[in-house]
C-alpha cells in the first residue's frame, strides 16, 4: 500500500518530500526513495519539514511532508498553519497506530479514542481536509482526494492520517484484509472553500 501512496505523491510532480522517519511511517519512507523520481529530505524536526514543504510548494506549485504518529504529527502543525494562512497547496501525511490498537493506548496513538489526543481534530483547524482511511479500500481514494482538495479552488494544505497496518499492506494481499476493522472514522472537513 505504501508503494501506491508514494506513486500518487510522485504523480503530483512534487520533486521533493520532506520529513522525519519513525517506526510507523517507515514503509512510506522506503517507497518514496525507491525509484519514483522523488527526493526525500530527512529533516531534524517535523516543524522544519512542514515549513520546507510549504516553501517548496510556493516555488514549485505543490508540497508534501511526512511524519510519524503522535508527537511527529503534532510537530507539523505550525508549518501547516502557515501554509493554511497563505493558501499553499500541500499534503501532510502522518502515520497512525494500527487499527487494531485504536482505543488501546498504543504507542503514540492519536485517534481521539479515550484519552488519546485527536490528531484529526488538531489538523482540521488548519487544513482544508483531515482524512483517515480505515480500510484498505479507502486508502488510495483518500490519498487522491487529499491531493485534489489541496489544489482545487482556493488552494491549501490537507492532512492524511494513515493507520500503520494500512501502510504495511502488500498490494497483492488487499482482498479480504481486516474484515473486522471497525467502521468508525473521524474525518474532519474544514469549511474552507474549495
């Protein structure tokens, strides 16, 4: 699945993706540098990655930053807010706890279940859309929608929060995977005009 997500990002024409690796997002990092023509710049802090993606979008027309779950995601927020204020088209991709960990206080879980922070709600205030696909069938359409919304109408940042078990999927094994995944989804769409 990470390969297909990386291909969608590469198809945007973004030449450089900025981010900080972490365990949950490593499959996407691996695929971004695996022959797709995308340069991955590993930054020292997620906030720097967001600001660099913002600047890259201002120069080239589109930006992308990637971070892991929990504090990796929340560290992106200041840079995303800057892009929001200036209507900069970019996608922030974060990893999330695996779907079977939701509500069980997994390491760096940010689902808003129980006492965990709600990463989507945090991003909803400063993005055109904050999306979390919950099944394998939703991941690629959500990725395409995040890119489309970032560029459409009045441009602006979007956020895609992908559960780590979705990133680890191998495309040939999608059918029938996670039949028991909860259908709960917290998708926040901001009223920012397209």
